[in-house]
C-alpha cells in the first residue's frame, strides 16, 4: 500500500502550487528528502514543473546516457519517477489548490508538504490542516529521537 502525499509551494494567500506523489509520503522519507535535497525555491519550482510523481528521490533529472523510465528495471534509483516524463501520462501538471482542497478527504493523501514563502518545509497530516502547519524539520528530529530511544530500549531487553 502506498503512502500518498501532496508536495506544494505557497504562491499566494491560500494558494499552493501542488503535485501529487504516490509513494513513500511519510515524514521519514518524503519529508526527509524534501529537507535535504529541495531546500530552496528554485529547486522546488523545478520539481513542481515536472508534475505528478510516482516516487520522490534525490535528483530530478536522470543522468544522461543511462536508461530511466517508469519500469522498475529501467530506473536510476536516485532519480524521481514522474508520471508525465517517465510513463507518458497526460494532464499531470501542477495544480493551484487552496488549503481546503489539499485537505479534502476525496484526495486520499495522508501527508501534505508545503514549501512556504519564507523557505521552510511545513506539513500536515490528512484531516489536520485546521490544527495548523507543523514544521517538517522539528517533527522529523523528534521522530528520529523516538526511534533511537525505542531501539536502545529493545536492545536492553
């Protein structure tokens, strides 16, 4: 089962340029990748220009001269897989959505990541937009600390 997410960039008051990402939308994957590899507005814009994703990875563009497609055996493992570029799907371009649309139950997305006008990654989980945006970096750090603590406790058993 996939953990679906939206990846967005704030472009105006309650206006978010948005793409869909089908796989691995949880904080420790897509959240971490966005923080590490998509930390400036120009890079986020380049990502959104490609449209909807099957999977987010470290690089947007494949290495020239090497195969890269939607097929598992023809992918470069560290390169994003886009529905339009890599499978030839139509109508996969970014959409302009409001916060209400991003949190619509019909979307089936579990996480919504937003690159703010201040250049920070924020997010909310499905159904929680009214609680406010959470900080990706802070929550990822907490999640990793909790994992480390749990691992140490299990080791002691």
